[in-house]
């Protein structure tokens, strides 16, 4: 059986912010790729870290856990995490799980 990840991500850097674009299905199978994307930027204090979810199609409890983990790490270092362009169905899930009030949205 061939399990190919349906998750993809990439980053862009502009003045004052690092944007991590997440695409596809963000579940447990995406863990390794997500960590690879986020680790270099997680503790940077000189830029705002932004998660762009515009092309995210699916988010399960593992994906929510990864987002919460990033949020906690950023809070511990006193730096900001912004989440932008959240698709409606993903927003509803974040609302139902109680995560939304802790996210800075743009």
C-alpha cells in the first residue's frame, strides 16, 4: 500500500513576517512535513509568524494539536502567531474545539 501525503506547505518571508502556507489535509501524516516547515521559524523573535490556511482542505485533532503547540511555543517566547484566510469549515472546527479565541486572526 502506498500512503502518499495529501499535505503540502511552503514559506515566504517579507518585512516583519514569515508566512507558512498550509495546503491539503493537515492530519497525523503531515506531522513530519509540518515540523520541517515550522521549526526554523518557531523561536524567531524578529518576525511575526503567520499560518495561512486558505488552501487547507481538512484538519483533524492532530493538526489542531500541532497548531496549539505552535501557539504555546510562540506565547512562551513572547512572540505573535497570526492565522489568516481560514476556510469556513476549518473555522467552524476551530470554533467547536475552543481554539479560535486563542488565535490572532488577520
